[in-house]
């Protein structure tokens, strides 16, 4: 028996310069830098966690900085954009804030987006980010430069360009998403939880994905615990999907699957690992504000000097 997901856990992208990404996500968008750690598959690469409030699952966006990587190209099979929830009535504030920083932002067309109103912009690496007006209560971070009345509430959703939309839809439905609506080139699926629930499948021509800065790597959906992941692992193997073993990400356990449609989906637990931080979210409880100090799990402790010697120091963005 498998447990269906209530919604998105986090979204992860690849960016270029780490400092520019901190300035954009924490400085301009007003998210909190929850953790500065490393890519557990490549400990000489940063992994930066951004989010709201305490960094509860459903409010988190993470990035892998790759300052020397060739620019990526969004395409099939991959993710076209990530959407962040902002309060209804805050669009004028965001238009002015972005304009003051010289950031171009296009309005979403509600007739093409199931009534969604918002803004579409790019991060410094070229990743498409949307700010969508939403009634999500969320858990805004009030220690940043954006006033609480306009602060981001968490993840709203993501849009994907699968090679096979019907196959990708089958994976979403298996995980617990339900068909909600469609336009000529966009199909919306919605998870049953109260936050971070929308995934759109785009049915349109697109080049093939070239992974690198400016692209989204994966979307992770929420699962309760490691036992739930083991059940999903067995089901995916029975169906012949490409599936990883259950991995210890220290903050949570995870499982990666690539099914029909080619999209990489992570299943991540809301329960932390036995040696991980207790929560309730992913934020560093020792940090007063942005967590710029390098956090390493105990298994990497003996390599701290090597890692710190190879990675640039992360600084807090200016508060404005």
C-alpha cells in the first residue's frame, strides 16, 4: 500500500554564480537562506536552500551553483518554470520592486493560466520564476527586505515539458495528483494538500533539455517517512520505471524516479533522517536570519577544511 502525496516538497534548480543567486532569491525575492551546505553527490559544490519562515516542506527552493558550467537550455524532458505563491493584492508591490531593480517581468495571462494572476521573470542564470497571486496562508519570512503583506508564502507549483504528456500524467496520477483543467497547450494537475499543489504539463514543441545553469533539475513531492519510500520503490520497480535506491539526504530521505514522459521526480520525506535536524522545518535553528555558515553532516566533518578551501564564502545579501 503506497501513501499518496499531498503536494510538492521542494523544487531544485541549477544556477551559475552562488553570490548572484543569493542576491536574487534572498535579496530581491526576500526568501530566507535556510541552509548553506553541499551537494551530497559532489561535496565540492554548494547546495543552497531557500524558503520561507522555518523552511517547512512545500516552501523550499534549492539550487546547485555551477559557476563554470555551460549555460543550460530548458526543454524536454524537463521543467519549464517554478511558481512561488504571493499574497493576493501584492502584484503592484512586486511590479514596483522588480522594476526598481531593473528586472523585467511579464504579466501572466489569466485566460491562459486557469485564472492565475502573476508575474514571470528570470533569475540571474536564466531560470524562469513566476510569482503567482494566491490565497495560500503560508509561513512568510518576516526578517527579510519584503514586507509581510507582500512576502512569498511558499511554492505554488511548477510547469514541465515531458516527452510524453500522457505518460507523465500517469506518473502524477499514481502519486496522487488529479486532473483539474486544460487549455490548448497546458494541462493542470493538482495534489490534495493545502499548499504547493499545482503541476502543469505543457503540450508544445520544445528543444531537448541541456542540463546546466538556468534549468530546473527536479521537483520533489512530499511523503511522510522512509517506510513510504520503500513502498514506492517496489511499485516503481514493478512498473519498470527508472528508480534509485532510498537515499539519506540528512535533512530527509529521498527516492528518485524517472517514468514515462522522462521527468525526474524526487519523493522526499517530511520526517527527518535519524541523525538529521529535528525541524520542524529545514531552517538552521542556530542562524539568526540567513544561514551563511557552511553546514556539513557528521559524515563530511573530516573533510571540512578541504571543502571550505574549495568553495567561496557565502555572504548575506544587502537588505533593501
